[in-house]
C-alpha cells in the first residue's frame, strides 16, 4: 500500500508552552522549525518522496547512498523541552516501497541466521560512510556516527522499518506495539507517512517522541520536563559531569515495608508476620442494593470520570526523597506520607462507598492511609488524628507531576477538541458530540486525534502504574530488585498517594452531588458510577446553580479531567437481576448503549 499523500501538514501544531522557559518549543506555520522530529520516506516512479518538503531526499537508490544521506546532518531532531534536558533522536519512517528499493526484505527475517546475514549487510553499508547501527536488528534500528568519525558530522537517528512493525521476537513485538498502532492507517495497513505524521503531532503535543510502551513514555515525559540531572563543567578538569538536580527522585531501593509493592521481599515479610500493607486503590466493585425508590426507576445511567488522575496530579505534592519512619507523629495535612490510622466506628454517608477503602466497605481495623485520605476523614467526618501512633513521612515534598500533568492535560484536551469535545460545552451538546466522536469516517485528522487521545490516556495511566512495576518479563526476583526496584521510577508509595487523591476527589464530588440533589450512586467500579434514573440519560443527576451551570464540585458532564462522560444506560430490571445473582452491575456496562437498548453482539 502506498503511503497516504493527502492532507499531511508540512508543519506541526502549535505546542504546549515550555514550562521551563514560558516560551513555545514548537512552531506555527508562520515560523517553520529548523528541525523536525520525524519524516516519512517513500519511493515512486518520480524518485524518493518525503512528507516534509524541507528535508532533502537521498541522492541515490543504493543502501550505501541511503546511509550516506542519513549522515549528512539532516534537519531531524526532537528538541529538548527543558534547559537541563537532552535532545532526542530524529526518526525516519520507511515505507514498504522504500524498503524494497533499498534491497531489504518485505518482512523481518524469522531465523537467527537470516537476521545475522542481513545485519552484517547493513553494518557493511553503514561502515562505508562511517556509520554504525544497533546490535539487534528489528523493526526499529538506531543508526549513528560517533563524533570525530570519518564520513561526516556526528549523527544519531532512529529508523522505523514500518512494514516490519509487529514482527520479530516477543520482546520486539512488545516494545514496538505502540509504534505499530501509530502506524496503522484507517484502512488497517501500516503506513510510513501516517506514523511520521502522528509522531510529529505527538512530539508537538508532549515534547518527546513516543517510547516503547505507554508506561515507559510516561516516565520519559517526566524526565524530559523535570530532568533528574544537569551537566555541570568541573572548573579544575574541564570535564562535564552529571549533577543531581534539587527535588529529583533518588535512585536505589527506597521502599518502605507497608508500600513496597506486591513482589518486594518486604511485602512478603509483612505477610508472613500477618501484618498489613497500604491498600490505597481505586474503588473496585463496590455496590449496595438500590433503595426502594431507586429500584422503582426504569434505568441505571453509568457515568465514567474522565482522566481522574490528571484531575489531581498537577498540584499534588509528592515525596522527593525516601519516606522516614516516625513514632507518635504530629498530624500535619501538608506532610506527604502514610499514616497508621483507625477509622472504625466513624460515621460516614450510608448511601456512598466508604471514602477510605477501595472496597467501599467500612474498615475492620487500623491501616496505612495516605495524607489525603486522613485529611479528608479529619475535615469531613471528624476523625481525631491525635491517636495516630505510626507514620512514614516525607521531609521534602515537591509538585513532582506539575509540568508532566500540564503537558498531558493540554495534549489530551487538544486531541479531543479535534473530535468536537471541548471545555464549556452545554451538557446536552457534550452528550451529543461524545456519542459520535468515534465516527471519524475518511477524516484523517479526526482519525489521528482519536488514536492520539487514546494514547495520551494510556500514557498517564501507564505512567502512574509504572511507579510499582512488577516487570513480569523478569522472572528472577534478584534481577528484578537490581534492574527495576533500584531505579528512580520504582516508587509504589507515590502511586498510593496519587490513587488515594483521585479516589477522595471522586468521593468529594459524589458527596456534594448527594447533598444538593439527593442522588447517590448505588454502585462504583474504578471511575464508573451507577445511578438510578428516570430517563436513559445522566442529565437529571446534575446540580445547577443560579447561573444555569452545573455547580462546581458536583457531578458534571464534559471531557475535562474530573468531569464525566455517559458510558451506557442499563434497564433497572437487568441490574436488579444481576445483583440478585451476586454479580456487580459493571458487567452489564457494555451490553447496553446510552439509549438503554441492548448492543447488538457481533457474530
């Protein structure tokens, strides 16, 4: 399939302003960039074709000509987004026709022998112009020339052999899965120009190129917008040396026993002693049986919170260093950490899930809770924190995810704006637009926006989950401790604090809605709330103020982080039947549309 040559913009979209300088790191059509993050390369009867006019084409059709072209100092690079950061490699995406022209096979060789032979051929062609390439041959290859090497200037580029995406070893399939999705043209075929175009928009939105997985991308973004190290020149030696920046997360195993992650030996040691660990999680499968009045209503409207984590992470202060144990700590709501608190016997709202537990039921004894959870119980339910006997607390907190959240929020909202969903929409207008936003038809800009909006959601979810990476691919526990736990981004306590903040924000919104409307969800699962309604719509659940707009802090419809979308409407009879069978109503969510009618199952 030939790459798409239609509406491909020559310049990327206006980017999010740099949080480090306050100025834009990207460009508009009026101010073309000097460097581009990615370009697609194809071959036609008229010769080489690129989807960026400002990038010159190769001079010849041989493999050595192509390597020579890569080493000419092409205007390809991912510009750094922070003064202390580093530039990223530019990306060249090869079409199937380009691969054929260069004498490469249409598919990645399946045997070790065949791959070794092809690798040897590529190494020889690269070496002829002073270039080198990565040791492993796969769908993505790193091509570079060292400083001072013969043949031209220092060069570093990533080559994506588009038709090979989805092939290779199991590891290569996993690490290239995100690229394969980005390369998928609406027709279903991998397309070099589609990948290059989407990569440029991705970089314009977030400031980095996509990583191997959404979770990895989340950490790459954090390190790009808030670099851990800066390079400082030694006055005596003249050498540049890395220096840890203030507020940067330390490397090494900094875990604490109650928040070490399920795979960590500290967790197993506590379990052997019958002691508990922190369980700050999203609500999972909480439900109460509908009241008589609720059961009499014909529908259950399911609303789902949009980007719940992004609604709390921008201002949330997180521990920069390891948490330290404290005995009989003085309560301070501004100190991030975990507290051994007992909420048993505390009166809470009967119609809502318990604010402090993931299962929504009342706790049976003391447990480890994040500062945000304890503070909510103190301010809203009268908990006395003077009885707290133990805590793990931070001596230095920072808004660690401020810049990270800002970029992801802006990217998420921009992508959805291309799909007709934006801040300030009237609730009914939003519902109408959301119902059709996935119907992109032949509109490539909308197809790109839908794919990227999905990726951005996965990046922030995966990034939060990465703090407690089990790394199942690493079977040996000692190796896992060395390669995963000892890194700066293994911090399970940070995930607990973030998840707790999102859960408390959800409960606060449910509670305020209940006070103003008398309506409460009778079931909750993660971000999905189940309300009994008269019509197959959540509109009747909204609390409006004197200005005819939803009251701040209550359930509101919209695409912004923390707002909600309409997921489905389920006949109340089906819900009651499921609950009588001891099944959570969430299992019915995808069986019914937003009109309350059954979704036709594919044959």
